[in-house]
C-alpha cells in the first residue's frame, strides 16, 4: 500500500511541478510578447488558465492523499478512539462518494460534452482540458481507499 501511495505522490508532484513551471515560462513569454514585441500571444494566456486548473486538481488529489482535506477536528478529538476512527472513515467515505459522483461521473459527462467545442486560441477540443476531472476523481478514490486502510490499521498518514 505504501508503495502505491509513494508512486502516486511522486507522479503527481512531478505533474504539478511541471504544470507550474510551464505556467511560469508561458507567463514570462506572454509578458515578453506583449511589452517587448508589442504583439501579445493569445494562446499562451489561454493555455496558462487551463494549466492552472490542472495544477489545482492535481494538488487537490495530493491533499486527499495526505488526508489534508478540510475538517473541524475539535469535536471529534474529544470523543473516544472508536468514535474518532468512525468519523475519520466517514470523512473518507464522503470524499470517495464526492469523487465518484462529482469528479468521475460529472467529469466524464462534461468532458464528453466539451469534446465538440474548440478553444478560441489553441483550436483544440475543450474536453481535453476537462479530462483532468475524472482522472483526479479516480486518483482521489484510490487515495481514500488507501487512507481508510491506514485508519483501520491505526496508522497515521
């Protein structure tokens, strides 16, 4: 299980890092073309906005893997160990269901709908940029299962 988590973490860190680096390079290119060449590059601005979405969703998957999603532990920490474990597992189940319904199912629907539309500057199907939603949904599902297994083994993530 740890091998799967480590592999996913490394892969997602690289993808998020490459995405961020590409955003920085493209933004510098955009500034250069706008102010130095006096001929703005419209495609780079559009690509940066899509890369930002990819980076945000990949980062959200990494946070899910670290069990860093939003919670208010004040009440749960005052409960017994069994109740704490129950609520930790419940939080992971809710995250799993969110990933299945919103990210995977909804993401597949919006991706297939958007495949017929082209981006204004790049001229590629918008659905290509939306495919990150179901992909990150599957990653979140894998992470939540790994998290539940760790909670059941009394292992902190």
